[in-house]
C-alpha cells in the first residue's frame, strides 16, 4: 500500500561527534545507515522522501540522489536538530498532508511500523509510535503544523514543540523496539547490526508488545508458552537433519494464538502479524489449526505441538483427540475435521521421528508428563 500524501523527512545533518566517523555513511549490513533509512521509507509506500543534509553534504548528497530521495541542505545545521526539522518541513510539496520525522540513525525501524503510522496520518493530527508505553521515532505530523514549526522559538527543539501540541496528539502502540533505538556510539551501531540480522523474528519485548496490542488473555499466553516449549524441543531434535529455523518455530508457537479471542482467530493472527512486520510468523499462524500438505517444517512442528497441548499441559495426541471429539464431535462435519486434523498430526509425528531417529516422546524430553 502506498501513501501518496505522506512524506518523510530524514535528518542527516549532524557532526557525528560521538560516533567518531560520519554516521550516515557507516556500513550497515550490506548497505549504509542513510540508505537503510531511505529504503525503509520507500518500502512503507512513502511517496516523497527528503533527506536534510549539513555536515558532510558533499559525500552524502550523491548517495541520497542515487537512492531516489531529495537532499535538502540546512545551512543552519550547527544550531542543532530542530533547524533541520524546520528545513525539511519547509521543503515539502504542497500536496503533502502529513510527514514523518526520522533521524537517519533510527535505521532499524521496520517499514511495517512506518506503514502503520502513515495509515493513521491526518492533516491536523500528530501520531506518536509507542513501544511498551514509551514514545519514540518517527512521529507523524499533520501538514497544518508546518507554519507553527517554522516559527517556533521555544525550548526543547522538536520535543518542546510537540509538547505544545499534545491536545492534537495520539499514541499508536507498535511492536517495534527500533523506535527507541538510535546510534550515537560504535556500540550502538553494532547493536543495530545485530538487530537487523534477525528483524523478521520479534524480540522477547516485542512479543510482549504483540500480546499487549492484541489484548491476548493471560490464559492464552500461558497455553502458548507451553506450546512454544514443546515446539522448540521438537525443533531441536530434528535440526541436525532438517533445514529449520528454531527461532522462527519458537516465536510462531508463542504467537499462533495471539488473536485467540477474535472470530477466525487464525486468519486474524495472520493479518495482525503481517501488518506488524512478521510475515513468516503470520504464515505459520494461518495454518496452525489445519496444516496444508506442503507446509514448511516450522509450520508442521507448531501444528503438532499445538495438538499436543491441552490448556497448559502436554498430553498425547490420542488424549487430545478424545477430548476434542467429546467437546465438538456431536456435529458430523466437526467430527470429520477433528479426525482429519489429528491424522495429519500423526503424519507429522512420523516425519519427525524419521528425521530424528527418535520418538516424539523422547524429543519432548518430558518423561512422566506426556501420557501414553
């Protein structure tokens, strides 16, 4: 989805004193810091991308142009970041209804987060992304505030200006730790590189945020933790013989029921997780109830683990199937579906046992807790 009336102002005019080298052109996982920020905005469907330059403009502007963004030089850059906010805001097209402000060194914000913010943008409003209760970057500001930004002379720069407009502001909870991360030191740069290597998998705090945003009941999260433990045990048991991502299995098992209180909760979870920037996990959540024939090994493991957990305890497939039939089996179509799904679960069992050379019971390593 594109956002033809939402712009991005990327701030890259500073001296990079604490970093010790020119931060916007620092190598970042096969690209540079500034290129990563521009590409994230493009991937989110932002139509107009302005990069405000200052120090180092001669080397930075060719990179900006090569990546399809517009450089805007801020001659007042020694005055600080707010002068760059003003330069960027003043340069925007009259067609822009709103714009987001992204410091270039906030390079690990997911495109999906920018897309969610842009979808909420309005001419007279301000949207702040919030991660576990804390506001971060990029705020999205309605174009009606541009004249006030250009004339603001109060204390505190951008933060100070936004505080004067709190009555027009709203918060958008997101599952993106990157909104709170910038890069002032080489250690920060290393931390960002590490995060980008695993951006498709949510961190533990991001999983907490996903549960909070979806309002997942504690009873469901407790069930999901047991499913995740079982799935991870199964994945570890076959990882030597199957090409498999244990991190993906763990996260997908934790989040498969994130939308459990909604109608068609597997489809709701797929849409929710995809919108938050986790498409691989979304695909597994979509099939955790009814596994298709050519599913990935990760999806098969989550499917089986879910079928072996009843409430918050691990049971045998036969016990779980018996309970399901007792609860739902009075309707012929439901009974047929239950039988089919558990037959599929047993095929997954056999597949894992062939791959590992061990029984599922031994892979789970839960002797005394798994019924025969």
